[in-house]
C-alpha cells in the first residue's frame, strides 16, 4: 500500500466500467459478499485487459487472484509508453483476496496503465494523489492508521488479522491491511477534515454477543447508535467488511470535525474501524488543510475532556484550565460589580435622605403646622436638675396668644440652627 502520509483516492469497480476491455467481464453483485460497494468485476478466461488512466503518482488494485486451476499465474503490466513487463500474482497457486498489483512510484502527472492477458477479480483501486491531481469530485479514503485520526482512551488495539468472510467467500485483509478496535467505554477518536460529506466504515462481527453504544458528533450535533446482532438473525458472514458505521449526508463546504465516543458496552461486541471516506472541498493537495497537528492536539485535550457515556457534549478541544480561569475571573468580577453597585446605592440614598431632612426642617420653619398655636411645653433633658417649683407668667401683650406663638417660633429656629451647626442647644429660657 502507499505511505500512510499520502492522500489516497478510492475508486470502486462500478466507477471503472470503461476500463475493462476484451474478453467477457462480469460484474458480481450487488449482494451480501465482502466487496466494497457490494460488487466486483471479474473475468474467468484469458483475453481481457484493464486499461486505466489516472493523474497522480501510483495506483494499486485489490480483489481476488485467479483460482488455482487452469488459470494463468501472471499478467503483463504496461505503464505509459514503457515496454510491458511480467507480473506474478501473490501466493501463486492459492486464490486469495488481496492487493494483487501496485505500480512503482511514478513522476507526478497523467499516466496510463495497461494490465493485459489477465484473469482476475477486481474490487477497487486506490490512487495516490500528487500535486497535479484534480481532487474535485473524488473520494478520499483515510486508513485507520492515518496520522490525521487522533485516538483517545486506553482500550484501542491494532489488528492485522485476516477477516473471516465465511461461506464460499475467500478470506482476506481489511483495506490498508489493519483495523483499530475497542470495546472500552470512553474510548473514541477525533477526525478533522475539509469536505462535503463523510462516511465511517468498519468490520461488523456477527458472531459477537451483546451490544455497543456509540455517539458520533459532527460539528456539535450528536447521532447516537447501537451495534448489536438482532435476535434470530442468520449469520452468513462471521465478519462483514466495509460495514457502514456512520454517514453524514451532504454538508456545507468547509472544515468539519467528527468525534466518535463509546458510551456503553454489553457483552463482547466491539467497535472495529477500518477506514473513513469523504469528498474534499479542496481542489488540490496544495489547498488541503494540514490537520495532523490539530488532530493530535485535539486528542490530548479529549483525553481529559471527552464527554462521559451519559453526555454527548461536543466541544472537547476547549482547554479546561482556560475555562476554569475564565469562570473564576467572571465570578470575582461579578462580585466586585455587585459590591460597587450596592455601595453606590447606599451613598446616593444617604445623600438623598440628608437632603430630604434639610428640606423637611426648612419646610417646618417656613410652614409651621396648625398645632403651633398651642402652648409649648418643653421637656428638659434628664441631666438637668428639675427645680422645686416652676412658675410661668403670662406675657403682657395686647394679643397674648400671638406673642407666645411668635416667641416659640423664634426659639425653634434658634434650636434648629444650633443642631445644623453641630452645637448642643440649651433649653429655652422661660420667664
């Protein structure tokens, strides 16, 4: 297979009908076989050719090799204008499902590959993109070992075991020869990408028991699902390859983030990841965002902030310590703000009360109440000695009531002035 740091383009056999020439090519499926897209194209007698033109640096072919009886064990491979050369199938004499041919690394550009005099079964091809490869409308496939996938949790294991397809099907490896699997609650992965859709494919184990709950969170929207074997289901394939675990449908053009999280495990059912596919929103490798560093950073953050099984939260890349500091700062700022508001309220209230007091005093002087005509009987403070007898003589006046009232008003003014100046007013003098 190409290097894991390369960008791979996935092409199914049904997208290559014009590449099959000569002989009698047959498309098998759709059905329940182990094929990508549920189909494969094969030829059982010599005389057929596969002619593929592509733009990139390499191309590989995967499917069944010829049967062990009465079939050629080799074919001719011609690349561009070079002389064709003999290529032997792997594991000659035994029919296997495998990558049965890959070109050498070629200069980046347009190439034509002619595989002639071949008896074979083709499932899909993988093209390694180059800087000149037009990517619009293509399907990028991301292997489970890609550095752009950031795994979280401690239960992940990598397996290169051959898949058991059962029945009359030939066993073989998963795409890219490996899978990642886990059945540990809290495990997950993060995959950032720039595209118009995304699909997740894995291996479904029909012989496993129990169930496993999964949350797929795409751009903050969570889709829960459960993997389990239905009661009474007939098992024709112990392991189903190219099993679709998630499909987004059409997305807005731009950058996205897909998060997977295991929420529940019952029995020995596992989540097995083989690969992801998406249609890019960029047209060439030069405009492809570099997500490797961000995925790794996201993984470190997710290791402590991925949602619990009962929480579908999404934004896991936010730094926890920054959030804590922000919360503390907000609380402290809020408390200080409340204290300042309360202090300002009491200050204004005190000033308003003081002003109202002076207004009331002034008003009582300028506008005496109707009871002011009554005889004023002052009350002495307790620290004054009460005289044995108190004689109050009537003032001589042609209008005694008016004279007494005026005198009382004058005395009240004097005492209020003393109170305003902070002095202790002496009791009024009586004659």
